[in-house]
C-alpha cells in the first residue's frame, strides 16, 4: 500500500541503521512512547539492527494498558445490564478486571459488541431506540477527535440512548511524570506521531527545555522509527535537547486545528488514574458542560466492590520502562495472551504481548548491518 | 490503538454541516466510508491518514519522499568518496 509498504524496505532500513552505528559513541537509553511503535520495533527486530549501546525502553502509550482496573470493572457492570448494548474497540475485551473481563461478560450473555468507530456505536443507538448504547471511549489524543465527534453528533441529532464511558488520557503529562521520577532512565523520546498529528507538538518544547531531553516526533513504520532513533541519538551525541519532527508527511507543528477545536468544545482536562502509574494531574479528558448528559459514569451508579489488581503483574514497572517484559517471572509462564494477568499482555499495543507474539524472550546479539558493496568497518 | 492507515479519497459526499462531511476512501482495494470533517482540505485523489473512521491528516506527498531522497544523496556521496567500490 502506498505510504506504508515503502517504509518497510530492508535495504533502506540497513542504510539508516548504518548511520546510527556511525553516530553512536556512548550508551544511550531512548523511550518510544507509543505501543504501536513498540510493536513495530519488536516485530521487525529493529533492536537487533542497532548498536548495543542503544537501549530502547517501551513507554506507557497503550491506552488499553493504562485504563484503570476499576473502570474495567465498571464497564463489565454496565455491560451486564439487560437494557445495554456495550460497544468497544476489540482490544479492551480481554483486559482482565478484578474478576471478569468484558469478554467473560459477553460469554455469560451480555450484549458486548466490537465496533470500528465510535460513530458505529452512535448508529447502533439510532437503530435501537429501545436499548441503551454505551461506548467505551478509551484512547490517547489520537482517538479524542472521533469520540468528541460522536458526542457532538449525538447532541446535534438528539440521540438520548447513547453514552460514553470515558477514559481518555494525554501523553505530555505522562512524559513529565516519567521524567520527574527518580528512577527515570530515559535520555531521549520518540514522541507518538499520531498523537502529534492531532495535537501538534508545541506542548513538547517546554518539556524538552525543562528536562534537557531530546524529543523527536516519530511515525510507526520501521524506517520512521530508525530515522527517529537516528535523530534522537544525533541530538544526544551533540548535546542538544530539541523538539524535532521525523513524521513530517503526516504531522504539522500546530497539529489538526479543526480536531482540536472539537475536542475543546466537548472535553475538559481532568486528573486521571493510570493503571500501573497512579494518578497524574491534568492527564485526561472528561465530557464537559452540555455533553455531560452523555457521560456513562454519571448515568450508571458505581459498583461498591473495591478493585483488585493481580499481585504478580509488574505492568507498572514495564510501562515506566524500568523492567522489560521478559524480566517478569510470570511472563509466558503464568501470564499469556490467552490467560493474561495484566493489560500489557492483552493489547495489540502492549509491550508484553509484543514480546510474547514475536518470540522475544531474551536479549539478542546485535550485528552491524552490512550494505551490499560496502566494505565492513 | 493509535494506529492510522493511509488511504486515497475516491469520492466526497459533502453535507451542509461540515461535521457530517464524509468520503469514500480506498485502502489498497478496500473502500470505506470515512468522516472528513477534520480534513476540509482533503479532495479526490489525495491520501488521508485514517483513524477509527476519521481522517486526521492529509499526507504531504513531497515530504513522504524525504527519507528516500536523503538515503539517495547519502549513496551518491559515498560513491563520490569512493566508499562503494564500482
């Protein structure tokens, strides 16, 4: 496919990797924020192309992974109500709550449906006026324009039997939380390309300045990620800490203004709990003003039972980049995608799932890629 | 979840309200109806980046070639410096 497959070219990847090998003189630790980037890195074995001096740590950019367990419990409780059609992106279904996942609820008869877009959930509400349609509005800034538009259209078309269980989180406050932690090992960031496609990257300039950390807005294909690493490492080697944009074909500095306007109209910024990380100030969205009538949290009273996390899951450490998935004693033994202890083993963006699916169980040897016709150094 | 896929706009269904502007987008042969409210600059033939049913950006086709141009120049430079045996 155009604008996709050409960024998976192996020869070009080897050329970029060569540039990184030439640039690096010291050890550096770089975090990719987004779980989509993590999957590309692990699936394509990009780490094996890089010099041993570069350590990639995987960030918290997996909305499924950071949705708090009490919200999963709440989703399950709402889904079990007979009048409810509960709609969600597919990723959320197998995430374990305290005792059940949405998938378990579905197996027991709850009407849980996977949708591609929040507008599909709105359509379902229109065609089922005698049912309540609840959409699990999970996601980072990338997904916020879609969820904002669903609430806006519901209001415009006066659809009363539609609501959203909102668990929206924001990337920059999470980066700041990681950087201000004493255990922070991250020296440079690959910022999440599509988050910046929506929000732009003005917000990252003060972070780069305050923490003296390079931030490179990076895409999701192998060449994007290698170029993003090259740009980050170049800054580190040259003692620079700037915000740069690798993903220029899709991302502008100011982001997508019409999308931002709609988000601001529908959502307001609030403190949010992050599974594994705790509460982060001003790190999420909730519905504001006249859109609060679509808030499922208000429409359905909370269950009294306190949430229970698995004691064996170390997802908090994984999401902060302190531990790698294969360093967890439960990894691939007690915790598998079929029987996950924590969300990172479930989600298609979770670091544990990436390591499991692509067979990364230990540190690999790194071999400098040789270009055909190029004498090895 | 932040996955977005590029596709080519093949048809536009305009609405009096921009919030309902839609189009048909071709993803390597599969066509889907996509909301174009956030990309008023998207016209037929352009590539848009689509996430959960919404176009969030129009692909800049010149910028899309940048990395390949860079690698090409690098190759030419190497040749000049005699790093690649001819």
